[in-house]
């Protein structure tokens, strides 16, 4: 990946880190989950309001690093309004796309924003924590 | 102040230091984690395979004799490095972690009975903590922990309360890998001896800053790792007092640690071979020997002066930067500094530093109790070795300013 792509990713992460989308809690909420990365102390909480299998509202809180926070923010913008199934498929696709030999996602892919985290292989867990937590939230029932 | 030795010449002996990382020259400040290797060590390892490519202790052919000679010679080198009374007290292990597990499972099992206790400290690396937890759980003994104060020094005044006639083992690190604290090991060993407890010193961080004198320290066991003293990974040394080694059972069973084997009965080999089962890390041990010789040829006093110069430069620099907090302010400190940057997660600090070519360690440094004590999830740690320079400190400073710029 070029230096420009790296810079663009960093800008995106910083933008979401400094002005996150959908940060906070949801009340009422139909689903929730907490995720932890014991290696670094990152903690993510995801709240969902699911209606007819669709994510009508979503909120997150993160205690942790910039990539964890930014990823959670980016995730909420991607999945909001989508069905639970679509969200799960996106999560699986993201995980696959971050594997070392995976081909890069096309620029118009909703997950393209996360592509840059491949530049920081030691930080991929920070990026995927929010998505894992989302999946656990979808499996939960309040 | 001029360098007490020719730093340029030393650096040229470490090929890895010439690396370019993310387009920047490498500034390697993660020596507490592992050290770079000088050419003499790399050559010794290669030569071990090219000129002495045979197993040790097992053949009558020339290559085997050569391998055995090179391997066994390192016992004497390690003995000299530690000022141990005998090279028969030098056991080769896979590292400090295995060494401590060896003592816990061998000496620990025969010495620790239900109701006894083992004393460690709050600043121990997990490798000098978990083996004792495991032992105490198995033997129904109590694990007692000597706390640290907010400076990162051991609260020595608590030790007489913890050590009592049922204390069987006292295990302590010589130097803390996360705080840099240099512990008063002699005092601790003296108190342990009064109740007849075995003393085990984790010397992983201390060995590179040497010299180590196990006779002066008075301890019963001393362990260190090859990869932290400019040697290869996968090898380490456990020194143990002969009188104790002869009374404790072997830790691993297999080839080489026996004299004779039959189904009716097996007799064990003499010390130290009793504790070295199977084909050892031959090239690793030979590489370790070259590393210890390299280190001993350098002047330890000169190294200490150099590292303390880098350390004080770093401490001044960190102190002068707003928003940076140094974790721990021990009375005596090796060239290891943990710190955090206000409002920025340590991993984010580490990533920005990495993009500037600066390698530090971020995380809990395998000392989760220390992190809890200072109520931080993790810290950024910079640690120095003989080949670091003042320019390295300046580059760390510049990179930290960049972190603050990015996250402002």
C-alpha cells in the first residue's frame, strides 16, 4: 500500500477518533454485548435497537486505543440500517479481508475504510474487537 | 561528556542496527525485551553448524568431539560470567522461564509442604510469578507477595512480616523489567537465609548490565536468558548451588540425564547433566558463549556509565515534556523507563513511534500486578543497551512530540 493510502487511513482513523459517530448508550435497546481484549485492556460495549431484524439504532462505547475507538465508530456507520444477517456477513468479510494473503477490498466496498489496518498487523485485533462485540450483541437478547 | 568507548565501532558490530523501518533509520529501544546480536555471535552460531555439526556427548567421531568441546566450554564461560564456584553448577536451559520452572518443580516439590509459604514480590515478571503460583496450588502452600511503593521500590520493611520459619523459597527479580528498579538482593537473601529458605534470583534484566557475582549475592539459584545478553533465543543459564542441586530430583527425563537405563531401575547422571535431558540447543549454547565473551570483553563500568548517561538524558527529556508521566521513580534504576502520554493509549503511542522508526514496547510487560499498582492499562517502555546513542534519545523525543501533535 502506498504512503498516500497509509496517510489517508491515518486521517480517517483520527477523524473518527476525534469525532466519533454513534458514541454512547441506547435506551431503549434490544441487544447488547461487551468485548474485551485482555492483551491491551481495550473494552468495547455495543448497544443495538433491532426491529424486524434490522439495526434501526446502534451505539458504542470504547475504553482503549484510537484504532479500537475509530473502528467501532466506523462500524456503526456501516451497519446502521442494515439487517442483522447483512451485518454478520460484513463482519465475516472484514475478518477475511484482514488475513495476510487476502486481496484488497475494492474502493467502493463499504468495508474499504478498514483496509488500512492491514498496514498495522499488530493492531488488527484492536480493529476487529468492535465487530466481534457486534456479533455477540446480535446473538444476545435483552 | 565523551563516550567512554567507541560507540560507532560497537554499533558497526551489530548488523541489525542498520535497518530502515517505515523509511526511517531504526531506533531500537526495546532491549529489555530482547537484544540485537553482534557479528561474533552470529558467526559462532553459523560455525557451530558448519564446523561442528554433530550431537554432543554421544559420538566418538571428530565432529561430535568438536561439538562437545565447544558446547562444554560455555559452561566455564558462564561460570566466569557469574563468578560461580564451579562450572558443574551451570545448567543450560531454554531461558529464564524454564530455569525458574525447573527450580519450582524440582526443588519446590521436595521442599514445599502443605502449610508452608513462598515469598515473591509485586514487581515480578509473570515467569517468576506463575511457576510459584502453580507450585503453591499443587503443594497447598501460601504465596506471599512483598509489595512495592509508589516509587516502584520494594517495601522492604514488610519483608520480616512475610518471611517466617515456614518460608521455603524466596524468589525475586534482580532488576525490574517494567520499572527498571534495581533490588537490594543481598538484603533479601540474608533475611531468607535466616529461616533457611532457598533463594531464587531472576536475573534476566540484570545480566546485560552486569557484572553478576552469585557468591557475593549469596543466593542459591540465579537465572538469565541468552537473548537478553546479545545471544540467541531459546537458551539460558540456571546457576544453582551444588549442594542443593545434588539433593533435588531431575526436572525432565530423557537422554543424557541418565547414567544407565533399564526397566528395573534407572540411575541419574551427575550434576549438572542430571538437569539437561535430550539434545540441547547446541548452537544456541555456543552462541551464548560468544555473547558472554563479547560482553565480558567490554568494560562493564564503561557500559554502566554509558547507559546511565542515556537514562538521565531520557528522564530529563520525558520530565520536560508536558503530558508525559514517568511511571516509577525507584532509588536505583537500570536503563529502563516506563511512561505514559496523557490522553493517548500506549498502543497508539507505540504505533506512531513505530512509523518514525522508533521501537519501544507497549503493554503490560508481563507484569500485570505492576500495571494494576499504578492503575494503568499499559505503559510505553524504552530500554537501552550498550549500542544505543544520544541520537536515539533525541529521536525518541522527536517521535513523542509527533505523537502529541497527531493526538492534540
